[in-house]
């Protein structure tokens, strides 16, 4: 396959690119900062500098030409304010979906967050509220697109522990907990392989007791 990853220098994206390129897939990783290109190349992916907060859908559609699927793994990241939660976590996701439709790329996996679109828990600050709102609005936009074989993946609390290969993967709610970034990347690979049979699902993801292949097969 040929896969385009938005947010290509993110921690999940780098792991994902390494897995995909390692098995022989072609991977293009969109990055905002040219200084990150060497890190992307080290995974086996091809970096393309594209600022999703400034690009047009037509420009991004050109980056997607010939691809089989898109993975939206971009995010404003820690330390960013409420405004960038909207311009990256929502608007950039919408831009990527627009570009995928324009380029004729049907496969689309969107990395979201548990609780997206819900009322924030008491005590959460304005930036968290903006983040959850932006993720929810990006999900709503994607769900309305009948021309894409979309999947929304909502990982729990992310850790850098080694991957276990064992997960809980199902439509929400499945409770709360943690999941390794290694396992998130491995689940995305399996979901990409499962498209379009497992399309049009919103899935929560935690570490659990089911092997990843079995967890994805159970969705069919």
C-alpha cells in the first residue's frame, strides 16, 4: 500500500511509519518543520513539508495523489493554546478529509481522543475543553462523509512502555486506562489492512487481553 501520514513527526506517526515501511509499504509523512525530515527518513518514510494550518485542500490533494489511505495523526500538542486546538485538531483534520475526497483516496483513519465531543469533566481547563471540542467536531465532519472508508480511533492515556500486542478495541464506551504508543501504531496497521471491511466505526482503544489481529478481525 501507499499511506500518507499527517502529523508525520508525532510519536505515534513515527512508530507507524517504521512499521509500514518495514513491511514494504510506501509511506509519505507530512511535516510542518523541515528540521524533522531526517527523523522521518530514518523510519523509511518520505518526508513532505506541508503546513496544514496554511495549505489549501488542492495542495494537500497533490500530496495524496496515488495513495491508498490517509492516517490523520496530527495534533497541536502539549503547550499549545485553545486557538491551535481548533486550527490543527479540527481544521487540519477537515482539510485532510477534503483533500482525500479530491484526490480519490477512500481509506481514512483518524486518530482522535477518548471523550471527544463530550462535556469535559469538572476541573478541566479551557485548553482541554477546546481540545475535546475540536476532536469531536473533527469526528462529526468525518462521519458525514459517505465517500470515505473512514475509521476513528480513540486511544486512552498514551504511554511509552513497550508494546504488548494485546488490546481492548471496541465501540465506546469501554472504560478508561492506558495504551502504549507502540500498540496504537500496530492497531492502525491492522485497521488499514482491514479497510473497507471495518469502515465507518468509532473505536476506543486500551491495552487489554486480546491479540491485535483478533481484535480487528472481530470487527468484521
